[in-house]
């Protein structure tokens, strides 16, 4: 099929470098690092710190991050796990003693070790070339002097304004300046956040003029110094409201933060056509995309309309099977064996593929692998929604009955040397947890993803990683690093990421066309976030799909809900073919931009 002619914006092309992210300011900062002689990893760190400031409703310093990269110097593709672990005191028994059967979706009890700062320092130290000041100063500038606050951040603040006023006064101090909801487009400042990063920078400079020593001292200040102690003191001393409807102190301590560091590992991969798709491990939902490809490779997608019912039906039904396996088998491999080789094997997926029929499945159907997996017992959406109040509910919904949607951020960068990086920072949203006043940021709430079933691979436990939804992607074409892409969006991320790749491969779309094309997602399986609901058979589509396609999907049994025309996903993507670099960004939300030359 010929590529569709229309795109909302041009596909960026060049040979020097490309940067694409979910916010235009962060993209500009990343491109500035390349122009100043930095590499893709320098640009990534500066981009990430800037995103914490300009998209505070989508990520923050208290969150977590996976990174997937290709290091051209050593011709090596790696994953950096920046997913912090649960506190030492986080046991199922401790939460049950508080009368809880789920980890709350907001507040201090859901906090894991913040993983972002240490991860960016590792990337800067071991892969980058620039100084700590180079990568921190743009974020400090925008936090101190202000940035035009985007409308979606304001909508999020408005949704939780009463929570801030009534229960989280430290958050009100930052996000309700003068007691008022900010006006979109006005300059928004976070002086405490700027001061925190400025202190780290100043003290690191005072220790040494040498680049690596400054980075190491900055790490010490975060994980062993004043940042860790402020976090621990706040969690211990404050009893604050969370989504359970009760006030609780936190369990996270300075010792927990000091005990954790990010680590490097090999990606999990799957070969589809002439592409090798690389993802983070089974502590993330990343391998779900790989299993979807393993299922889909048994169908002939060439020539299908990429916005037609056959193309959509096959992807949705395979997604249901792969996500059902996520629910049953995924967890922290450091504590529970995960049957990853089986889940991605041809024999297993050949058998699973037989479950894909002409009609939509309305059942959750995980596979059976003897000796592995846990019980899957999703809450119905109707039953659980009665518990959701106005106290915040983490990602992807916040506020009263999910009135406002939030997700996370993403960026992809390729430099002239052939280095590539894709990352999806998240957590520590302004709506997730009360702001720590001396630091200017909130903690993340990733612990809500743990299971309270002690026999489950993703069971809550001390120093365990929660199964994250964050899932950046990198792909090799014919063995050569070619494509980096990803999207915010919680459980929907790998659905949109996979749609992009299949349009790129089977429909011949370029990067921008594959992003702009009408998109969809299923809510058939349990969401990863409190209150862990599911909506069996529900398929949400953009209204740009044809009436005939929507009618046919309904005829096949899908419970189709039609959303706004430009509402599904916030993909960005970058590619490299020889010296030829390309990048594209999502028009949805009117924030993402690509740059390059």
C-alpha cells in the first residue's frame, strides 16, 4: 500500500543530529547540547532534566526511568534500569495492618526509591562528554525564571486543587501560587526545585573541577546527602491523605535511597521480519510488544488498510493475549523466575495464536506455563470506580472519577556519531504525592503496581522492583541500529508503539505518517494503576476511523468507544540510515516537537 500523503508536519531530516520529545522546550534544549558539541547522551540528560520542569504533571525528579541506548563507540545496545525499588519496610503484612488490600495510587505509601537522578548521572558519566553544569543549567533556568505552563498541566492542577488546599498544603504552595490556579501560557516557576539542583551543582563544583568527580559528588548529595535525608524525614514526619481515603506516613527512608543504584543490562529482543526489536526486561511491560509481534507474525498484514478493521482486529486480539500473560507472569526477575524464553518462543505463540478468532474475545486468557505465574483476578471497572474519590489516583487518571488524564514523557535522540537513545521518564507527577518543600518535587507512586498476592511474581516486597509500564524501544534493521521510538500512556504505551512499527513496516509509512495515523487501544486487561480495574472487550478508537470500520469492529464483538479525533498516544520517533537521520513528533496535545539538521 502506498503511504498516505498527508501529515500534520514535516518529517525532520538531516545528518548532524535529531532530537524529538514530548515538549518543544526540552527538544530545543537537547538540540542545543548537540550544537555545542555534545553527544546524544549529553543531550538526553539535559532533555530529561528540562522535561521534569516543563511537564511537571507528567514526570519529576521523584520518579523513575528506563533507558535504552546504542553506544556507537562499542557497537553495543544496552538498557539502563532506573526503576527504583520498594522500601525495606514495604511488606504485604505492613499494608494489610493498615487495612489496605491495594497499595494506594497516590500519597507517600506508594513511593519507591526515586530512580531518575542516579540514572542520568550514570548516563552522563559513562557515555556522555559534557559537564554537570552543561546539562543541569537549562532546567535550573526554567525552574528559577519560569516557563510558559502548558494547558494540560493547568487542567491537572485544577483537578487536584481542592486536594492540595485541604490536604497537601506543600503542593498548594508550589502549584497554586498566591492560592490561584495558574493561567495557561503564563510563566510558572518552582524556586525550591531550582535551588535544590543549584545546590547540587554548586557543591559539586566546590569539590573538584574535574568532570567525573563532580558527577560522583552530585550522586552522593542525592543518594547519601541532603536530598535523601529530606525525603526520609518528610516520609517519616508527615501523615497525609492518599487515595485510600485515609492519611498515612511513608515507608521510604534515606537508607533505602542509599542502598539503590541503577544498573545496565542487555535488552530483551525479538526478530520480526528484518527488524530486531529491543526492549527492557520483564520488570517492565516492554516484552509485551515482543510477544505481540510473535503472535502477529503468523498473520499476513501486508496490503491491509492500516486503519481498517482487519488490521485493527488482529492487533487488538493479539494484544489481549500478550497483556494477559503480562498479568500472570511478569515481575522482578531478581526475586522470581520469569519464563521469558517460553513467552517469546515460536512454539508457545503458535499455540496462543490459535485463540485469535474472527470475533472479539471478552475473556482474559493468560497462558499456562507449568511452575510459573500467579493468579489473575481483575476488578471489574464498575465495582472499583465507586472507590475512586477526589484524592488522586496516580497514572493514568487523576481526580474525580478520572476526569483528567495524565501520563508521562518520552524522547528519542540520535547524533552524528551514530549514538542513539530512547527513554520514557515518569512518576513524581505533581498529582502523585505531596511536594517535599525543601526540594520542590513530589515522590513517585510506582508501588501501586505491586500485587498483594504473596505468590504472584509481582508481589510487593522489600527492595523489589514494581513492574513498570515504561517501555522505550530501539530496533535494528538488518543488524544495524535504525529506529528509536516510544510514547507516554501507561498500559497503552506498547499498543501505540506496536501500531507505529506495523504501519512503518507493512504500510510503508514514514515516521510522521506512522505517528499521525488514526490510533486505538483496548482496555480489556487490568490496568497497572490503582484501583486496578479492567473493561473486558472495550476498544477505544479515534473518531478519524471510518464509520464502516467502526461498524465492522462492533459487528465482530468489540465494545467500541469513539474518542476525539486526535486523542490516542503521544509518540515520538527517530531513525538512522547511514548518515541520513530523521525524526518526527506527535501533534496530539500540541506539545511534542522534533528538531534536527
